[in-house]
């Protein structure tokens, strides 16, 4: 019985892990494309340092997370996290399957 379970798990690993790796690479590729696009769509942060010296924040600076640039920064951050998690899973699957 034990040999059957080991053979079945070994067969499962050898058939599923290569497919899993292709899926992870595709997800990383798509997230990288979205990350590049969202980074290029963000506006530059040129404030000329006036807010740093005076210490005052405008209404726009207080609600930056709800603006277009704030949403693009969130997309960029989420894509970067997904890429990092997929890369770790990819290399763990390489270590397990060999």
C-alpha cells in the first residue's frame, strides 16, 4: 500500500509541477507587463521641495490614495508582490521536483 501511495504521489508531482511552472511564469509575465504599464502611466512627483520645507499638506496630498496615481501605485505594488510570490513558488517547485 505504501509503495502505491509513493508511486502515485511521485507520478502526480512529475505531471503537475511542470504545468504549474508554466502557469507561474505566465502570471509573472502578465504582472510584469501590467507593472510596466502602470509605472509609465503614473505622473512624476515634482513638488520642488516646497512641501518639505513648509510642512503643509494640501487636500490633494492628503487624499493621494484615492486619485488616479494612487490607484496606479497600488496596482504596481500588488503586481510586484504577485511576482515575488510566484518566483518563490517557482523555485520551490524546482527544488521539490528536481
